[in-house]
């Protein structure tokens, strides 16, 4: 009797459990999403599954009840990161060349990176050619001062050979040529040797690399040839930030774009704009280089300082969460809902930004796709596109 009582009770519990409504069934709890996919669509529990859908290969179609989402047509703001370093602005570099052949009698600068100002004396030069031109000018000035055209030609020749107006007036008043002619710097900045690198690296006995300031190779008594480039003067008050941009963000960079620069180890941010996107790849990198000029007078950042850069970008388009798109080597696909099943559909994508991917073609705004497409993959077969 007692055994029959337990048997009847068990049957009643089974019948009661089978009669529960679908809403009482257990289900997995998913964390809420943020952004455009915050309210994804859910499949209807009333969808029926046809026999044709059940017979499709599992690498083409998947029958499941999972969260779905759709294209969102909106504008997304995001940032493109980059890294770089401070470099010399070559537009702020001037070259000092010898206009005449001669010998350096006295040199007033000694070291690389020595600061000079515009109008500062660099060297005294003795040139037989210049002395001869001065004597011709003085001869015309004394013997044929009324010949304006001849006197003007002799004066212009002295100016072309490197003398300035003050020096020409001085020899005219003195009545004798200047054996030494001073050469002045027309630029302000610091010195570099012509054709030399901006930094010289030496190695200490302990094997540590250090940067030192070395004397100029230019010495007193050396001869210069006409047109020879002697020194270069670089203005460090203006510099370039040479920023490396990843390949995915190169298409969004354009001239005049605002960029925020931050030196490594510093909280200071500098606002500047893009001046040039170099149309070639450098030998040492496989990413594009962006030149960003900035005023370095306030920060006084040393050349070679590492920088972090952030480019602010806004992009309008149709977007899907990145979890909805699968990369199959060359192709990218989504699992598009058709009835109660999900079928593999190829899509063409664009920009990736903030956890979303821009969809250019392949699906429409009315299509529903699996929110987490990776959960429906079969690990033992290849996904096949129909």
C-alpha cells in the first residue's frame, strides 16, 4: 500500500512539471549591453521550424534561440591612437654656404648645437677674388666716379660675393680693401655640420650609449670652395611630431585634422593639427607617418622625446557590434536570421570603432543577425557561405 502511494505521487509530480508554461522554463541570464546594441531583438518563441531548415548542413545554417541585433544607422565618435617622437622641422633649417673661395682666418663658433643668433659673426674669410673685386671698385670710385653704370656694376659684384651694404660703405670711406671679410649667420638656432646627422652617439667603456656634443670639423686655416655648404642652422622653437598611425586608421587622417599630443611621462597635452600624411612607408616601419608641426617654445621638448597621440574622428554609417561579425580568413560573415534558423551571410565591412564595425554591404536594415555569432560555430567543420 505504501509503495503504491509513492508511485502515484511521483506520477502526479511529473504531470505537473510537464504542464508548466514556457515562461517558467529556465533560461541563461546575460549581462546588459551598452551602446547601439543595448536593446537587441529576441526571437519569437512561436516560430515554427520547417523540415527543410532541419535538413540543412550545420555549417550553413544553425537552429537556435539566441539574442539578435540589427543594423544601426548613426554617427559614432571615436579616437585613433598613435605613437611618435619629436623631430626637427626641416622647414626651419637654413644653410650657410660659401659664396667665394677662400681661407678661414678666424672661426667664432666651435661646437655642434652651439646657439647662434641672426646677425652673429661666424667666421672671417680671406679671399683673393674678393680683394681683387674691392680694388676694382675703389679704382672706379677714385678715377671715374661719374660713371654711374660702371660704379653700380662694381658695387653689385661685391654684394653678390657676400659683402653687405655696410661693408661696401666702409671700404669706400677707408679707400682700401678689407683683407678679411666677416661672414654672419642670417638665421637663429643651433649649429649643425652640413650633411651631418642631428645627433652623435658615442659608446662608453661600460657599453652604455650616450649623446655628446663634439667640436665642429670646420677649423681655422681650412680652404672653402665657392658654393660649398659649410654649416646649417636649425631653429628648435618649432618642431615636428612624427606620429605612426595604424593601418586601420589611415583612411580617416586628413590635413588640418586636430590631434592631441602627450609626451610620455607627462600629464601635459598639446593641441595641434595634421600638416602632412606621408604618401610612403619608411624603411623602419610598416605604418603611415603623420607630420604634426607644433610650437616648442613653451614645452621645450628635446628632440627624440616619445609622444602619444589621439586623433578625434566622427563617422556616419551603418554599424553592428563587433561580436556579430566573424572573420573567416579573407571573408567576413554574419549569421542572418531566416525564420527560426540562422544562415551564414557574407558582408563587406569598413571602419572598426569603439566595439562596432561599419557594414558597407551584405545585409539590410531589416535583417536580424546573431548578437554573438561565435557561439553558433561548429569547431569541427568549416563555415560555408551559401
